[in-house]
C-alpha cells in the first residue's frame, strides 16, 4: 500500500552539471527526492541499487547516448517512467523515443513548469507492481516476489476484477487456454481476500480417478468400503473456511457433477458411508481451458452447475492477443531466473524482442517462461540475440527483423518489401500483387519507380 509520506524518487541523467543542478534545485521543497548521474554508466549503477519512479535522460551524452540508455532502462526496469531531454529536437527522435517506451519528451532550455508537469500524476511507487496504484502493471499474490503481471488493457481489467471480487465470497469461474495463468489468478483472488490465512486447496479434476473421486472429495468413514481402514478427511473438509479451487472442471463426469451441484447449492456434504451432514464454509473458484458454456450446450456439462460456478466469470486471453505483455514477461522471467541461478541479467536485443513478440506462443505464458529459463541456462551471453532463441521463434519475420534497428522512410520500406515479396514469389507479378493487396498495374508502376529488377 502507498505510504503517504513516501517521496517520488527522481533520477536526472545529463552530462551537463548546469542542467543536473538546475533540475535538482527546481524540485527542492516538493514531494520529490532527486539523485543525479553524469553518465549512462553511473545511471545504470544507481538504477541497480535503487527503485526510481521516474528517470530524466539526456539524449546526447559522450559515453553512452540516451537512446541506448533508454533501451537498457526499459528492459531492466519496466516500472520506471522515462522522460527524454534533448537540445536538438527532431520528430524522428521523438517518435523513436516514444516507440521505445519513453513517456515524455522535454526540449532544452527546460522550463521549470514543463519539468514539473512531467511529474504530475506520478505517485511514489505508483508504477511498481507491489503497490496498489490505479493503473499498475502487476498484482501481488502472497509475497513481493510472487506477483501476477501484465500491462495490456485485458490484464489491467483482470487486475481490477480480481481486486473487486477478492474481498467477497463470490464463486468465480476462470477460463483460458493452457498456460495463460488461470491458477495464478485463482491464488491472487484467495490471497487478496479475507480467507488468505486459511487453506487454499487445489484439486485437478483431470487427475482424479472416477472411482476414488468421491472419497477423495468427501472423505469416508472407517469400514465404508473395502480398503477404508480408517476415517479419512476429504479435500472439502481440508478446505473448510478457506478456498476450494477446482482445476480443469470440465473433466468431471456427469455423475460427479450431480454430486458437486448439491455441495455448491447447499454448502454441506456427507462422508462416504456416513449419514451425518457436515456444514461447509468454502469459497469456490473453478478453472477450465475449454469454453464451459459450449461444453454445457453440447450436453457434457450440467447447465445448472455451470450457472452456479460462473457467478463471476474471468477470461484470460491467449498471449498472442496481448502482445504488449510479452516484453514485461520477458524482463520479469529474465530477472527471476537470473537471480535464481545467480548470474547477471542479460539485455535483450531489439531484434530478439521483436521475434519474441511476433511468435504465436501456443503454450502461452508457461511456454514463454520455460523458453527464457532455458536460454538463461544454455546461453552465457550479455545480450540475447535472435540466434540465441529457439529456431521456431527466431525464424519469424524474414528480412524485417533487421529493419527495426535501421530507421528508414516509408518509401524505402515499401521498396524493400516489394523486393522481398517478388523474390519470395520468384518474380511472379500476379502472385506478388495479390500478397501485397494491390493490382498488377500498380505493382508494375512501383517496380519501375523503385527500379526493382
Ligand atoms: N500474468 C502472469 N504473471 C506472471 N506469471 C504468469 C502470469 N501468467 C502466467 N504466469 C506463469 O505461467 C505459468 C502458467 O500459469 P498457470 O499455471 O497459472 O496457467 P494455467 O492457465 O493454470 O495453465 P493450465 O491450463 O495448463 O493449467 C506459471 O508458472 C505462472 O507463474
Ligand atoms: Mg492450471
């Protein structure tokens, strides 16, 4: 939670002492605490030891220019706001900075009012995941390290929903493809709610053997069937007063669904071989990687149970539909696994990041997490390049992977792309025109104009 007395932490990076001191002075007596660095190296050192809310970066500096520094800061400190400063403004650089993740752009000589404007609306710690700021990129689960992150509008919406639903006892149904973070969301709901100190019992319905299921869930009394040599508590009893998480719920047989419906409705159950009703005070969260409504329409899932379970539905979109989250996950997992194996956090080249963003991730976040872990173990490099990525990921994008590093005009881009498509279609103009979405005649004109042969 934000501490009201906490100060906004600001870093000013400029090789000119006049600017550093001037900006520092401008913030005296405000809610900001400033530190300064005269070079990129110095800035990176400070950033490693201190979490800044905002960094002002001069673009032209002798040893490391501001753009390079911007990329480094962005990759390593995704929650820090970056404002660029320049004495030589051009639209190109401004666009490039914003594309690389800078939030603002100031032109020298800097007016104090503009400088203060750039700080408006920022809260101390407001961009870090452990805080509960309005528009944060993460939500704490049960410890500072265990967080659920995302910056896409879809994920931010999910954080809002989790925060709203957590303190209630509402029944939640989480859907999404495999590896999208369903279990993580279930835990986030439990640990941000009032039952956080009680049990969180997760039961994977696909792993339970039908014949044992009842006794596993409800428990049994001694002698109720052959092999029941002593009384056993079931999962429901273990979860009492806490949260019960039904994973892969669509795998339950219709027979078990009927029994479960009673528990969900009545919040009571009986042990196998016993007549005594036991009261249950549990919150129920379930998850499914199929569209449960469709499964219900097909008659494979009871409709009444579906409605009982999906009081609050939360859908996690596949990673390919929220590409903005990919760089955040990449930095998060690089950080996590580098720390685990005690090595320096490598930087990801722009081309490698582009390839990671373009890949479709059929296994979603779990696949991304494993990919990063594998790279860190196998590749002993400071900078991760496309060649360090599995070939299924780096192969995407053809010629265009190298373009991102060399900013070119739209005309040049058009010329290169037409040449690329023509080469791919072995010079067949009709086919090339179809791929390019223009007619043959237009293609002919462009080929002539650009002298593509
Ligand atoms: N938003 C997120 N932030 C951080 N880590 C995440 C996020 N989403 C998923 N992960 C990580 O990805 C992995 C898969 O997540 P999880 O097990 O919750 O997925 P799932 O949807 O339950 O998958 P399955 O359907 O295969 O059971 C976990 O290691 C989890 O920590
Ligand atoms: Mg799961």
